[in-house]
């Protein structure tokens, strides 16, 4: 096999997303009603794809986002390396004025190359990249899996797409994402490189009722 096609999605909406509460790897939230509707809409649009495997993080919201495919009997595996970044002490909080200053400083550091700077009692983008590399190496080693579905998280996706496409992590915010958005990636085993074919696509959600 010379290529692998990866359908990469962010999980559907949770109440934490809706309320603006910080939700990292330490928050194992369920999808809310909108999130489940988004998951159904994605399934209805892509159930015709012959996925060889479904990969998720170890958090419920990613599993619930692809439950329709799991119910079809497609082999599924959870990888901790695909988890969201740990926001540490900020998880479960609604940012206030002081927190906004904290996040502005944090993002400024990251955008200026300090991607080894961690969140308070949490992870840095470099930490996340390192565990993602182990997960992606494992996924790529499964050469018989030609087409796969991967469900992940917002900040983790930004980090992943940056290093997969050869960009510095300081440019990770250039990768936009929405709840239950789709990125389609093509990997060449010959050149050992990734190409983004579809980015932050949400056309499958156009018929989802606004709840």
C-alpha cells in the first residue's frame, strides 16, 4: 500500500463548549443534545465510506462522536496519545478577566515560539506533540488500514496538523476548527508526507437544527 486516507474530526459539542468552560484532557464530558445531533449528521453523510478502522482519544466525547460507525462493527481503538491538551489548573473554569490575561500571555508565548511552555500544572504543545507522535507512528504502522476515521479534540488537532504538515507549532492557530468539523488527510508512504485535502469542513452540519 502506498497511501493512507485519514478522515480527522473534532468531537461534537458538549455543554462545556457551549458555556465556554475550559475543557482539556482532565474533563471527560459527554456530548450535549447538539453534539449528538452533529454526530448523527456526520454519520449520515459519511456512513458510505468503507473505513477499515476508527481511532478515538480515551475521552467519551470522541467515542460518542463516532458511535454510529462503531455500531456498524468497524474495528475501534482508543489511544491516549490523541487526548486533548491538559489545561491543568484552568480545567473546569469559565475564563474571567484575570484568566483572559493568563490565556493572552500563554497564546502569545506559543505564537512566539515558546511551545515548550506548559499550561499551569498541565502540558505544553511540545508535550502533546511527543505523545501524538507515538500514536501516529502506531496508526501508520497499520499499513493494511487504507482508510481510517480519527476523532480528536480542538487544540490537539491544531498541534497535530502543524507538525504533520511540517509547520512549527507556533503556527498551530492557523488551523481552524469547529465542533464536528472534518479534515481529510492523505498520507504517502513513499514520501512519508501528509497533504490536507479538506480543511475544517462542516457542510454535513448544514441541516442540523440549531438547538
